[in-house]
């Protein structure tokens, strides 16, 4: 149904990773790193490996550090954050990346400060959208969990309404108070990319589909109904998070197998068990 992608989050970004993508059949990559690693990213080397192994550099996750110095919703640091993002957008677009994922905020955010943080995020997004447009790219606003700005479809629609060029990254495991199918139908064609992972509806988990409670056929049907034609892009680490135990680490072939099982509506292979009370 869709081309299969995989985020580099929590993975070693090296030539061997590109080779693993290619050999397994993963054709799309999202660049996503720990915040401190972005400064040392060799974009030209990444572009060379992508070309050599026929991997599309699909998207670039702008860094987030929710409790420290990176946050477009915080009026004290938003200008610094935007300036930093402008540098990264320029470098990423120079190697052909045209979708930049942004978190609308860090957290926690109290009810009393929510309106102010929403307004700051909207002002920041206007500026970021202008920067992206100059570089032949778009900003994709990601829905987030808990108290974050962008925690449901109403907030996401309000955010992207400030600039017609803003798009949406649909994270399948971040919605804690809204049905994902309802979210998809409300956001519609603004969804241009995904972060695919499973969860238990209690908190974000970033499990492999089949390890949680998500109705994947309902999500696939809803995406088809809105005409989604982007990547099916997993945001799952090879190593298991502390909330789950797997018999072994995942590899690229596991993601391709998982996607095919989902697309063909077959029983999903699960090699894990949950950790209780987490």
C-alpha cells in the first residue's frame, strides 16, 4: 500500500544502517537524532549513502528537548530555537529533504499558561513555515501526548491554520484522549507523513504494531479514505523500551514483515511481552 520508511531514532547513523535499509526493502528514511548529535551531522555523507543505497531521505525531525532549551512554545527561548532550526532546515534541504517535523511544544503545560503557549507556537510556526518555503520545504506539525500543545485534532487544526503551507505529521501513538480514526478524518489531507508505532492508550510507548491495542486496519482504512499517499514510516527503536521485553532486538527486516502483515491484514508476528505496572 505504502512505501516503508523508518526513523533513525536511537539507531547508529552510519553506512551499515543504509545497507540494512536497502537489503530489507525499506526505502524511506527520516533523520532523527539526539539533540546533541545534530551539530556534527555530515549531511553530504548522508546524501552520498542515500544515493548509493537508493534510500529516499523522506523527512527530517527537528530536535526537541522538552525540559531544556529547545521549545517553540516558550517565549523566552522560541527565537533561539527558530534560529537553530533555520540552520538545520537549510542544511537538510540542501541534500533534498523537503519535510521537517516539529514538536509544537515541550511540557508540562498548565491550563493557566496554555493559551499563551498556543499563541507563541502559532507565531513560531508562521516564521518556520516562511523559512521552510524559502528552502523548498514544508513544516510538518506533529501531534503530541499528555499536556503538550497539539494534543488533539482541534489544537492541530488551530496551529496549522496560521499558514497554508503548514502540514501535519500523524503520530499513531500520541493520541491519549481522541480516537485516531477521528483524528485522521478531521485533519484530512493535511497529513503528509506518519510516525507509526503502537501503544496501550495509557501513554506513548513506541512499540511495534501488534504489541499494543491500536486497530491498525481502521487506521489504514481511514488513511485510504482521506487519500493519504505518503510513507508508512516507523518511529520505533531496534532495542526494546523499558515497558516491553522482546526475545531479541528488532532489525530492518522485522519492520518490512510487520508492514506487509498490516497491509495484507494478516496475523501480526509478536516477539514480545509487556512489563507490568509501567
